[in-house]
């Protein structure tokens, strides 16, 4: 099954660590502004999602959302959430850990696009 969002082993390990510290989490892909275009990690319910957001899937049992207008630009790509050393967005939970989540991407193959076309988003 094709996934719209996945995570590296390192990202999943950091998510697990943050879950131990903060409980249930959620992600929202930032569209720019204050923290650039970073994946932002919050305690679940701390960031309000609404009709203008799309749930792309889950990584590490954690829902991952993106604004619908931003999704329209990214829908042909798979997001791969990774972790690098350094300080990221000041609002994201991983900041004090000295690491930051990073979004990488790749374009879906034609076969994957066909599979996704038959799957509700």
C-alpha cells in the first residue's frame, strides 16, 4: 500500500521518545512563515485542525496533517519525515532535544499515483 507520508527509523525513534515525554502527538506540515516549511510536532489537540486541513496518514501512530491548499501542490509527492541535528522550529516539541524534524520528498511513480487515485485521501 502506498503511503502519502512515511518516516525514517531515526524520526520514528524521536517520535517514540517524545511520546514518552508528552503523551499522544500530532504533526502539521508548516506551510512557511515563522518556522519555514518544517513538520511541526505538537501534543495531540494542542494544534487545532479543521476543514482546511488534510490528514495524509500516520507516522509512529501519530496523525500527520497539511493545509488543503498546500496539499494541492504536494499531492504528487510522498513526504518522508527525517531528523537532523540542530534546532528547528520554536513551536515544535523536538526543539529542546537538539534535533529537528525535516521533510524530504519524492515524486510518486505512475503506478503509485494510480493506486492513490483509488484510495480516499
